[in-house]
C-alpha cells in the first residue's frame, strides 16, 4: 500500500501551531500572526480549479489542530477563538465551492457547536449565516427551527436558535418573516425594531422604517434591555426624518438628545442637522446647555470645539480632587490645548495627572508624573508663583516620600535639575559637543 505523501501546507500548519509548546500572553500576538499567515495560503485554493477539495482537507486539519492546541495557549485575549471561527467560515466556503451537501455541512457545524469545550464555536451559527449560500441557509434554517422546537423557550438552545433564524431573515432582507418570528415568540426588543427599520429602509419603505424606530424608542423607555438595547435608534430616526424632508423634526430630535445627554457625540449629531447658516447660533445654545453634563463630558466637548477660555474657567473652578478623579484621556488633551493660551489652568491639570499616578501607586508611570510636574513647575515659576510651587512640593514630599522610584527624580526636579541622571552615552555626547572628549577636541 502506497503511503500518502503529506501536503506541504500540512507541515506549515503543524509548524505554526507548535504542538507541545505553551504560548503565553506575550507570545500570543506572534503566534496568531503565524497561523494567520498559513490560513492566507489556504484560502486562495477555494477559488482555484480543483482546489476546493484540498482546501477542505487542510481546513479540517487546521480546525482539529487548533482544538489540540487549546490547552497550550493563553486565550485570555480571545484572538485564537476568533481565528478558529474564521477557519470554520472558510471551511463552509470551501465545501460550497466543492458542491458538498449543505445538509451535511450544517450537521457537521452543529456537531462542533454541541461538542465545543473551549468556546471557539460561540455564535458560530450566526457567523455562518454571512457565508452560507441559499442552499446552506435553507439547511441552517431547518436545523435551527428543529432545535428551537425541541427545546423550551427558556433554554439557551432555543434562544440561540431564534437568534440564528433572525440573522437568516436579516440576510434575506425578509422583514415580514422577522416580525412574524418575534410575534410567535411574543418577544420584541429595541434591537429587533432597529433591524426591522433597517430592512424597511433597504426596501425603500421609509414610513415603515420610521414606525419601527418609534416603536423601538418606546420599548427602550419601558425597561433596561441589556444586550438587546439599540443605541442607533435615535440616529436612525433623524436620518429617516431627513429623508422624508422633515429637517426641522430631525433637528428638534437632535437637540432633545443633546439636552438630555450633552457630549461630543450628541453635539456632533446636533451640528450635522443644524442648518449651515445657523450653526454658530446652535453652537452657542449647545454651550449654554452644557452645564447639565458631567465634568468629563464638558471638558471633552470644550477641547473638541477649542473653547479654551470657557474650559479654563471650568478648570479653575473645579477642585483638584475632582480633576484627579478624571481619566488621563480627558485631562491630557485639555492640558495640551491650554498650555499656550491658559498656562495656569493647564498647570492645574498637569498636577492632577501627576497626583492621580502617585495616588494609584502606578510606578511604571512615575516618569510621566515627573514630566507633568515639570510642566506645572515651569508655568507656576514663570507666573511668579514660586510659593505655590514650594507648597505643592512640600505636600508631595510629605505624602509620597516612600515612593523611592519617584522621589529621587522629584528632588532633582524641585532643584531645577533634570529628573533623571544622564546616561553614559548622553554624558559622552555632551562632552564631545563641548570639545573636550576626543582627538578632534
């Protein structure tokens, strides 16, 4: 009997998976890149004459190999699970290209889902909807209906099957079937209304789309929907109103949302619907209504709109403790924007950022804290506020003297010296520049 010669790509799969070697979180990115590179060699086979059968065999080997690898990889980031899901989708494409029986494809898919011990097949049926052809969708629909009917409404299997059926209806653009499914389940959520509105829009049934949006918004008010909420409904409503020529209603809706939750996002939406000749007026109205927003949202919006004077007044009237509680994502852009025109409020933010790091004991960011304090010191001394700096320095020494990785650099900063000792290379370059360190001196 002639022994089958291994496919060269089989060796590539084995080398990439590195069986017997544990992949920690530091090596995971390189590992994922390596397996992705092998997958990229396999997927073109699907479209080659006679290549689909080879692709099927390789992808089946690859998928099974990934499950063999499951105990040898830190999967805390989830990237490997997504890779396995992508392999399954390529496997479906390959079977379709080879003319395989769609019923067998779906049967095999469900078998993997049922026996998946590592979560790699979570929502795989919904992912499959995107790549299945008409015959495959019919097979999946039959199986999903059978599974839903065989399990009680409160079971995960039933719920998951209903979600698969919804995904199939969305792909087909069948709003009527989607709605009938929701009615049969006696379960309509805002997310369902959003899908129904989008499907109606694609079929140019704009009034129907508006009806579904408004129904979804009413449902949102009734209770918390968790994963079945629909954050796009307000935007969708305004888009529909504009398409219907109801520009004033769209603007009123945007203004209502902004007043309820002022933020960068609701501001941008408001400006999108404000008439061009009235945008300055609406900008001023938005600023006047900004007081209802939380501190972080106010700062973010003022940075976005470059309202530096108003931002400076807010920083000046805000306590240091409140500023320390803010994320660096908010305070850093604000400090950077204020540095030239409003250096003292910028200095206040720099101090807050430094103290946030110190109070959290984030030693790996102590260098950043020193840079923040250096900027604050420059601004205070330049404005003649040496005493204010000395008071702050005393406070920092008292509260953070035990942080040895920070305090030595801080003492150098307080004396006006660099916050760290220069390296050998830096000292050598400085000496060379002075013309005393080499033969060419």
